[in-house]
């Protein structure tokens, strides 16, 4: 009996052939996307460089201005110094005759502001003061205002043309008074409080 040649089914005709091809193509796609993302990541900015979290302003210590420092005089008692500057930030048990006032202010995007003031006492009276350069109150407040873009104040006076344009735009016709009809008596209202009422 003649033997029939056995025909081997093709790869695609096998039961799991299509699945294997699709799985291989999927793996190649994932590998290609990973390579593309890694090469793009070097060229594009990351999310953290575009979106930054909000950081609150951090203020620590006592604000001491130059006006307050000028008010200090040798010979002042501690209570009077405390009234002018407030309680010291640092006091030491080992250095009871020294009070330290330290101020730091950190704002996102701006350099750290730091100032120190040291007061030395002899007994209960102020002997001497050592301090960094202290700003005036106006300088300190202006350093906190980040919305100001220039030191030029806005113009608060209108020109003649602006005044004329305003008057022309807001000129309203004079209201005409309607005369009261003849023969009507004026309306009388009772008093709000009675006189002689006890409280």
C-alpha cells in the first residue's frame, strides 16, 4: 500500500500558533515603547520641574527693627527691654546675663533672611548691645511684599483730559421736581418715643 506523505501542519495552523505570534508582537511593542519613553525622558522636562508644591513662608524668632534697637539704652532694666523687644528667643542658664534675639524668614524662591541681636546685662540693667545690620520697619515690610514689581508708586492724580472724559461720561440730566398736587395736606407721623415714659 502506498504510503501517503505526512503533511506537517503549518505553524499558523497549530492550535496555539496565533497566540504565540500575538504575544511576541506584544512584547516587542512594550520593549519599543520603553525605549522611546527612556529616550524622550532625557529631552522633555519632568513633571516635578513644571509643577512644584506650594511651600509656606517660615518665620522664626522675633522681628527686631532698627527703630527698636535705637530705643535701647545702657542702664535700662530687663523689664523695659522686654517691653521694647519682647521675650528673647534664646536664654541660657549658664549665661543668665545674655539674651539673644534671632530672626529667620524663609520664602520659596527668595534667599534666607537671618538677623541676630545679642543683649548683655550686668545684674538687672542693660550693659551693651551687639547686632547685625537691622532693617527699618518700612524696609522689613517691603521685603515681605512679593507682589510689588517696581518701586515706582502709581500715579494718583488724574489729568485734565481724564477729568473731562469722566464728567462727560457721568453727567446725568438734572432731575425734574414734580410739584405736589394742590389741596393735599402734609403727612404727619406719630413720635417714635413718648415723653415722660419711665425706663
